[in-house]
């Protein structure tokens, strides 16, 4: 059954052109369209052409059933019909989709519970590469980094602008101190929750001297560092997603995966290498970060678990 027969079957009986008339109308339509296409090769004053009578009826029939006359060429995305919205294509830059995903991720973040830790506690982070890190909530207590091979380094707490010095083996040197900054705190409840204010913070407080203030890579690096090292409040996490949404040069990948192999949606940018934020495709939960180059994966870091514990070296009980 062709498109004309479909219309005949779905409408009350009425006087319609016969098949021979419709065939002639189709031929006339194609002829007019071809002449218009050829006319564009030699620009002439613009003019309008109007379909009338049987030709208009045949054209209207095609529009009603959402017919796509030309099949898509091999290797290219299919042309969507009038009856279905355009789908997001893997790897295609779609600014509107990137913004929508990040704004939805921000809404999801705001729905998370806000549970402030105590100043004397630690933010425990387990990574998929085997690392375990204990960061002081207020930055004033000595933290710990344990690698997959079991080796450990301490991260001295900062008190009154001074911290214990650390030797080459990653251990504290008794009686020796060095200047420090409270920026090492794992919990920063005072971070901006407004995207514009957070962008200003990232430009002025993230120590990437190689990148000029306002540089997209600088802001992206600062964003990645906050995700990696800071226990964010839901409001700040949401503001980060909205801040990222304002950056130019973002790409959307609907076939992304994190370093655990979990399938997701990727938002990425490329400056020498490609850095990608990966989100769960159904909940938009942040899964982690991957970094890759043209010749393959350079490195991947995904957060497997985050918890609040009382002591450095302590792991969650469940």
C-alpha cells in the first residue's frame, strides 16, 4: 500500500483523483522541483511557485503521512521524518543537548541530601585505579594517600598557616614546618552556588599559571579539580554543572563509558588531550572523568566510592 492508498483507507469516501492522475501529478511535482534545483546553479531574481489543483493534492498527501522521499546515503545519519524528533547522534556536537544534559544533572544534584561532615572528620575517596585517599574535612588534620601497591604518603594538615614538612618518602619530618594554605580543606561550604560567581572563583583561585584567566581550559581544569578533591554541597555541584554549560567547545558523546566500563553520556573538551565528564544516562549521576588522546586512552579516573570517616586510614564499614 502506497501513501495515497493509506489516505484513502483512513478517510471517509470522497471524490479523489485516480491513480493515473496522481502518477502524472507526481511526475509534474518532480519536474518542477528539478527545474527549481537547476535554477539555483545560475542565480536569477527570486520567484514563488504555487502548487494548484491535483498537484497540490498529491503534495499534501505526502506531507500528511510524513513520507521521506529520499533514502539516507550509506554511512550518514537517517533524515528524520515529520512524525519523529531528531535523535542525538553519537559524537556529534549539539550545543542544545549539552546544555540540557548539564542543566538536568544540576537539577539531580540539588535533589541530593546535604549532610555536612564534622571538621575533624575525613572525606574518604576510593578510585577505580586502586587509590584510596583520606582528605581532612577542614584541612587542619593530616591526611593520607594509599596507592594500589600499598605504599602510602601523608598530606600534612594546615594550622595557622603552617604544615609539617614532608620528606621524599612522603612522610612527615618532625619539628620542621612549611607555609600552607587552607585551600587543602576537603569540604568548602562557602564555595559559590551561583554559576557566574563560581566562574569568577575558578578564574581567580585555581593555580594554573599556564592558562590565562578566562581560558576555557583553565576553568575546565579547576572544575575537574573540585570534582576530584572536594566534598561538594549539592548546591555547589549543581552550580558547577551550570558553569560548565556556559563554556564553548563542548562535545556530546552518547556512547561514552567510564573506567569501570559503565555506559554513560559524555561531555568533553579537547586541548591537546580529550577530558570527558561521564554521566549515568538515566539518572545523570556524575560517574567520573576520562582522559584520552588520538592514539588511545592516556588515563582514566573514576570515583568508585565516597564516604565520611573518623580517622585517616579507616575504610567505610559497609
